[in-house]
C-alpha cells in the first residue's frame, strides 16, 4: 500500500512538473515572438523615416 501511494505521488508530481514546464516554454515563445515583432516594426519605422 505504501509503495502504491509513493508511486502515485511521484506520478502526480511529475505530471504537474511537466505541465508547468510546457506552460513556461509556451509563454517564453510568445514573449520572443513579441520581441521579434517589435524589432521588425522599429526597423520599418526607421526605414520609412530615412525615405523622407
């Protein structure tokens, strides 16, 4: 019974850990995408300003 409880506990903790890791990676990807978009927009503004 104790071994079953320990196995269940480890499985539950690992499941939550992996889910948290997935959410963190997804959030970091969104942050990186936002940074790329902002950099591209800034480049376009500089390009447009240089044309005038």
